[in-house]
């Protein structure tokens, strides 16, 4: 008679565990996903050269090159971006801080790195939401590097080395 009650108890325990896991999994995902997105917005951004790229001391095509970065080289972005077409991005290469035309860099499968220009003084936020800490105020007319992540109308962005979130409505692309 004891065996008769043990088998149903085990079945109930297994079913209860499955139900618990099914209910707990969405909760874990809901808690971890924003943390992972926030971390990706603040991680150092890496880019790869799609062609041999001249490293310039200043963001200007007339500037003398200080080095040539070979095609396929991974560089760390400084967070600096200079407006204009196509724009320049600051990079760390060979122990120096240099500027490279944005079209020579990629962070994915297509050449180029997305940038935006602020159309007003804009807060760079700690998280993709209105009620969060302001990391800094990005002045009107400043270029920001867009990392590609987007959450609820906010773009993950970097400005002068500080990563955070910026409202997409205040950017001109």
C-alpha cells in the first residue's frame, strides 16, 4: 500500500517541478535581459577595418596619415565621433588615439558604423527609460556612435567614451 502512494507522489513532484520551471523561466528572462542590454551599451565598442584605412591625427581628409591600419584589423573605438559626411570615428590603434573615416570600419556584416547628431542638448542615460540616472548631457550638434541596440525608443550610444542610452527622437541620422 505504501508503494501505491509513493508513485503518485513522485509524479506530482515531477509535475510540480515542471510547472515551477515553466513559471520561473519568464521571470528570470525578464530580469536578466535588461541587465544584458545595459551591459552591452556600456561595453567598449570594437570595430574592424573593411579596407586598409589611414589613421589620421585629426578628423580631416586633408590631414597627414600617421599610420595605415591593415584590412581586417580590430580596433577599439574611443567613443569620439566627428560630424560630417561620412564622418570620422576615434580609434585606439598601436597605442595611439587616431581618427578613421567611418566608412572604413564595421561592427557587423556591412561596412560603416552608424552615427547620429543630437538636435538639442540631450541626456545620455544609464538605462533605456525616462526615469533613470543621467550619465552626461550631450550638447546639441554633437556626434554619437550608435551601437545598433534599440529598446523602447532609445538607442544604445556612445559619446566621448561614455556608453549609455539616448532618446531616438533627438537624433538626426
